[in-house]
């Protein structure tokens, strides 16, 4: 499931950037930030509770 920065996270987990595979941890209901390298599309989510 692809996700984009600025969207609300539907689940808690680690989102991995589609461009550089950098990890961003997001809690359910929070806004997904851009990755530390400025990319805004996330390809995968892992480590769900």
C-alpha cells in the first residue's frame, strides 16, 4: 500500500520511503511526514503492533 506525506496514517508502523528506503515511524492518526531526505512517497509499512 503506497502512502504519501501529508496523509493521516491509518495504522501505526514504520513507513519506508519508495525512493531511498529511509524509515519513518508513524502512529495511527498522525500525519505522515516526508522522509529525512525530503521524499514524500512511501512504498511499504512494517512493524505494525
